[in-house]
C-alpha cells in the first residue's frame, strides 16, 4: 500500500490520501503524550480476553465501525486506540511511544532486489522502494515482537481490527500465536484495492482469518487471500432517510482526487444552475487547499451521512461514502476521474452512472437494492 501511494502520488495520478500536517509545537505535544501514555495508557495492565483495534477516524466522537462490537464485548475487551493521527477513545490504551520509536532507527536504504528498477521501467516513475523497506521492515519486526508479548500477557482469544493492512504487525503477532483475527470492513473494497485484492486467491502472510462485511456485495467483489472467510454483519450507524431536498447535490471529496473533482463540481454547477452544489471535504482534507468556483459551496461541518440523508444527488470517485449515499436514497454519479473503476460493479448494475457530461447529473439512477451494500446490523455471537 505504501509503494502504491508513493507511485500514484509521484506520477500525479492521485494526491496524498490522508494528508497529516503538524507544526513543531504539535509534534512536541505528540511526543509528550507518547511519554505520558507509558504510564496512563499502558495496555499491559489488567486482564482481557479480546483485543479491539478501532479506526482513528471518529465523526462526532464516535468510532462507527467497532462501536457496536465494543458495547457487546464490554469490559472483557482491551481497546487499543492510537492517538498519533486522531483522538483515542476514552478508556482506551495504546503503545504509541513504541510505535513511533520502532521506526526511529534504521538504515537509509536496503537492497530491494531490483523491485524499484523494475517498477520504474514499467511505469516511468521512480519510487524509493529500498528506503521504504529500510524503515518499514525493522519497524514491523520490532512491533510484532512487542505485540506478541502483549497478546500472551492477556491470553487474548480473538483480535478484532479495522484496517488490517496497516496493522500487519498486530495481525502477524496474533498469527504467530495461533490467535483468531477478525477484520471489520471500514471502506470500499474492489479488485484494485491492494489491501484486499489478490488475484487467484494465493496464500498471503499476515492476513486476518475473517472479514466482517457491510453487505453481500463485498464478499465477492475482489479475490481475498486464501483461507480468509467472510460474514455479512451489516451496519448499525446509517441514519434514517430524511425528506429529500430536490436541488441538493453533494460532491464527496477525498485527498487523492479532490482537486480534479472540484473542477467537475464547477462544471456541474454551471450546467445545472438550479442545483445547490456542496463540495464535501473528507475529514482529513483542509479547506484552505480549495478555492471553489461560483455556484459551488465548501462543506466542512456536520455529519456527512446526515447530509447524504437529505441530498437528492451525490457525486464522487471511489469514496466509500458513495455506497453509503446509495443506501440513503441518493441518485449516484461517478466522476470520470482516475479511481472511478472502484464503482465499476454498481455502474454495470445500473445503480450508478459514470458522469461524462455535467448536464446529465439529473438523470443519475437510484439503487433499487441497497441492502447488498449495507445490510441491517446483525452482529454474530462473540
């Protein structure tokens, strides 16, 4: 995933997916919290049967992907929630000091066995694969050993994790000890998502045993690693559909394609002067990076799902919010930008349309079977 993000960023296809900017003061404050966390958030204290690793993003202070699970597990679960790129949940523990320190000492580069040169020859883009390996591999091995100690300390029976492909040290530690690992879906899965798509379903190291999905569509849209089982658990967090504003069109931005999508929003506003066009920023984006044209309004406050519950139209590229909007009764158009292939399935099924003419947005379809993407919540026995 890191090589992919570097490749698409350096080639100019995508921007940074989740840009993080910190002042010197913010960095020093983060170091202080790391040190303080050694005493106040030490996960080695107490006794637990399960480990839950939530998502760092928490709209309105709620981590929606594990909220129901954490309630069901109660005090038997150790909640390990990092404060590096978000605000940790109350009562959670973390190993942030060690997460940051684990990658602090490493070689400048290592032998990448020709991968960087081959990638450059194939794409014309140079990615410092050797430097990435020099940082990430030692960090992974150090953290994997630390998490083995943590899991053994509590005799953990099941690890529940969101975004497993960025927590492979935790997944690997659990697999080393024969502990069951369940990943909870957090976003769109497609044949182009390098965290989930392994054509031919080969055996892949350090993968979860199970993937709990939002709906049946996600279980077969990509070739998961060999042995990974799927279960539909639905979602409990979608709001009720509200009376629709017939003029409201919401553009769903994301860091990788935000600038280009803003141009599409401007074209749609010009071609459809009767529409109220809102350009909704991803939580990791910064309003200062965007200057909307007349007829387009930036949206940065409130809950995105509540906004989609009122909207008649939605436009995006590959964001998960497009699927949520389909479940909330939005007419869906996919901008013809890099990444639109993520929505190939819904477009082929007639649940969405590829927007090639800005005047065509009013003809975008409704999804007649939203439950295949977002089923009602049905958490299995734990």
